[in-house]
């Protein structure tokens, strides 16, 4: 149902109002660059924090605190009177009225920027949607951590070997960077942590499997990286099944497209995303993968004052005929350029076209082990892992977060311990 009240306490001023939907990589980069400029900025996000998704797998595997990879969005706006943050979910855009409709009210804009990223795509597979665990947000990652720890506790209460292995098995659908990183981290937990925490359990019953629909891991990276990742994971005890698409899951049985069935009470869905696009745009603006079609200035096809950035945007170029990869550097670079272009707009200067500067792709597999496809060079092993660590540490938002992550990493490196193994329960009664 549409809420027709206007969002309160955002004054009308002579400044042009830019409304940014989404405070992720793209939206936040844009806002940071525009805060001190002569616009009124309004950011709306359904969470009051930014999340650094590349390290979610470390929250899911008890290596990092959720707070270390999140950052309160309001903190950015503290110093600026012309900038406002609202916690709310945008439901719809009314381009003909220059207005957005959210669950906290409607709001007029002069310029609108959609930076809403993606959501998990279950490809219409209802059972998988109901029973698999998503891996898209801090909340998902904390849930996975709790779920895994709870299953280990439950396994201890069983005597039947099949039941025990069902609780212990962990299946991951998707052999992209998220699936590979998660599988590697879980294999290390099994080796270094679970064996000490659960000495009564026969951990040989725990199988960690990746089901990947294509014929390689890390599809999109070089053959060198894909083969290295597969070899390393297998050495760590992970079973990698290629050409294996998960088609059904009832919470216990995983069914593949070739009819094979595997038993596991855990299926983590690390495959497939679709654009998280609000309703209201005409179909002229529909790009591949539900993404919003934009021109080289990130302006949405058919609209003069609405832009889309990052994962949600589909920009076709000669180098990227199927759109840019849905990765953080694209979102950051588009956010940065649009901030410059907004200043060009008010100065009546020509806009600058977006060209992606691809500095390479990396994925970590485990301790001292990663792969990196960099311009002109392919790396693996310790050097790639060290580089991956530096790049991710520098990219984390907030000085305190950087320090905390570094401390956790150093601690873990020397102690082999993932120390954040709290099993947080839902609150049903008052604490006693
Ligand atoms: C598990 C995981 C691991 C990843 N690892 C890597 C990696 O190693 N390297 C890399 O480069 N990329 C990685 N990525 C991809 C990277 O995170 C994305 O490319 C990047 O986040 C895109 O930025 P964005 O600003 O477009 O969207 P996001 O960062 O997703 O931000 C979107 C924001 O919009 C908000 N939002 C969405 N819908 C609404 C709505 N209707 N109303 C209000 N707010 C809304 C969300 O709450 C969110 O804050 C990973 C992604 C995941 C999920």
C-alpha cells in the first residue's frame, strides 16, 4: 500500500535535492564526495549501516565481528547540515512526479540515484528459497554462524551415524569467490577449531562440498586461478563437484540436475544474484539480469534526472557488452565519477563518460593461499594471499574497523583460532 505522507524533517531549500537510494559501495562513495558540495543530499537505506560484503564469509565462520565490517551510515552525515539519512525501504519510483515512495513516506527529488545493489536469486526454486541459507548480508552471515554451531551441538546428541553426518555436512551451491572463500574457511575451522571444541564428534563424518553449475571454479577468472583454487580446496578436504547444478532442496536432501542426491541439513546459497531494483521504471530501461539500463553517464535510459550505479546498473560498452562485473571497484568508480558529473551539471559543463579501470581480480582460499589475476601477471599462494589481505584491509571503511580486523587476523594467524564462536539465540523470554 502506498504511504502518501511526506518523509518528515527534510526541509525544502533552494539547493537541488539529490536522493540516493542505497548506502553500499556506490551510494556511499557518491555521498562522501558530494556532502560538502552545494546540493541537498538525502540517503535512504533499509539498513542503518554500510556492509563490506567481501568479508561476510569471515563473519559466517566466526573469524570477524559483524561490527568490524559494517559502518553506521549516519556517522558520515554528522558534519553536514545539507545531508540527511533516513532508514527506510524504497518501494517504488514515480518518475512522472519526481517522487519516491518508501515505507516511511514519499519524497520529492530533483535528481535520483538508484544504488540498491543485488539480492539473492533463487531462480524461482521455491524449496531452495525456503530451506537454503542466503549469504548476502551481515544478518545472513550471523545466521549461518549460529546455524552451523547449533548443528554441531545437535550432532553431539545423536548416536545414529547418518543423522550425525547430516548435521555435520555443509554444502555450498556456487563455486564463485564467495563459495570458494567460505569452503576454504570452513575446512580450516574443521581442522583447527572443531576438532578441539568437539573432541567427542567423529569429524570424518563432516563433508564440505561445493556444487558448481559450470565446469570451473571461479568462473570469470583465469584457468590458472580456477585450477589452483580447485587443487588447493581438494587438498584441504573440500569436495568440489563441477557441472553440478542444485535443483531442489527440502532441508535434508540436495538434488542435482543429473538426479544425484546428497544429504545435508545445511545448504548455503552462494550462487546467483539479481538486481534489487525498485518498481516504477518503463521497460525501455530493463537490462540483462534485471539490471537497469544506463548510458555512459550512468543515466537511466529514457530519464534525464535519474541515475543508477554499481551492481544494479547495466552499462553496455565495447569491452563489456554484457555489462560490467558486479564487483566493488565498478561501484566505487561509478560513484566517484557521478559525483564529478553532478558538479558538471550545475556548472553547465559536459559530462564525462564512465570507463572501468580494471585493476584485477582476487579470491582467497585459505591460510597463505589465494589467487590473483592482475594486469599482466597471475599470482597464487602466499604472495597472492598477502596482497589480498592488504587490499581488503585498506578497503574496509572506518579506521577503527581496519585496526580491529587487523588484530583479529594477526591473532588468528598465530593461534589458528576463530574466536567468535558465540551461538546467539532468539530472545523468547527475559534473561535470567
Ligand atoms: C558475499 C559477497 C562477497 C563479495 N565479495 C566481493 C569481493 O571479494 N570483491 C568485490 O569486488 N566484490 C565482491 N562482492 C560484490 C560487491 O559486494 C558488490 O559488487 C558491491 O557491494 C556493489 O555495490 P553497490 O553499491 O552496487 O551495492 P551494495 O553494496 O549491495 O549496496 C546496496 C545498498 O542498497 C540498500 N538497498 C537495497 N534495496 C533497497 C531499497 N529498496 N530501499 C532502500 N535501500 C535499499 C542495501 O541495504 C545496501 O545498503 C561480494 C558480494 C557478496 C554478496
